[in-house]
């Protein structure tokens, strides 16, 4: 009888440390994030722009032109004008943001 009582107490005592975790999440007006991009309506066409040579202070052989692009913000698109940038590491090149398969993918530097 004592053995059954001790086994019952051990079983009951170990269940004190067990916890049930339940989580439910939803968003309203927030695009669902799926991997590298998220679902968004397509951006407007880019405006026609011509870029000038880099200013003298920024003229270096390793600077590169990053063309302007649309990016989503708060349910609509904003235009980021083009700029001259120094690649973050040797041999890097800019991969422009793109909209493909109903998803928006951000731009990034690549080797």
C-alpha cells in the first residue's frame, strides 16, 4: 500500500511542473510574412530618371550606383531615389529589390 501511495505522489508531484502552452496569433492590416518576402500588391512602374556622374568628393573607382526603387511601407509604396554607395565588402554587387510571384523581395549586397 505504501508503494502505491509513493508512486501516486511522485506521479502527482511531477505533473506540477508540466504546463500547457497555447498560442493563437492573427494580424489585421499587416502583410503576412513568408520566408524572404511577403505578399503585397505590385509596385507602380519606376519613374524615368537619369543619374549624373558621381560628385568629385565621392568619385572612387569602387563606388557603384544603386538605382532608385519602390519599397512597401504602411500599406503603400514609397520611392527611394538612387544613390552612390560603397560596397560593404570586396567584390560585392547590389541585387535590386524585385516583385515576383505576388511577393516583394528586398534588395541586398551579394558576393
